[in-house]
C-alpha cells in the first residue's frame, strides 16, 4: 500500500483515451492505495467488505459511494463487468470469457 495524500491535482492528460477531459480534483482526505493490480476475487472481497460496513450501497446495476451523503457511482455492473451483485452478495460472473477469479480486475 502507498499513501495518496490529500490535496489538489489535475486528473487526465488531455490526450490518453481515459484522460481526454483533464480536470481539477480535490482530495479532502489522504488514503492508502494498493500499488499492484488486483484480481477479480480480491476486488470482490474489498467491495463486499465496503458494502457490509456501509461504505458503499449497491443494486444489481451499480455500486455507489455511501460516505458523507454521496451518491457517486463507483462501479457500473453492466453486462461487461465480471462482478455481479444480488441479495447483498457480490459474485464473479461470466462476462463473455468464463468465470475467472484470478483475472486482473479493470475497475
């Protein structure tokens, strides 16, 4: 884990596919972030823990931030997502290439 400090930064680079809309972001709190990619299973365990402890809310179609009154969508559980939610439980599902808990998550 590495510390991501609170502060202001510009997200995006104006060029890359996911960074074409660069904008200012303010982090009001420092947090820890894993420095390595995680598998679907590891991601599932983390989001289940967050749900069980009230940090996120979830429906069959999305996971939303549950902190500080936010309703920001954190994860779109569409047909291409390998994570599914039903009845309070997250599972790994077949999104077109089998059920693979060891697949690196792209969340």
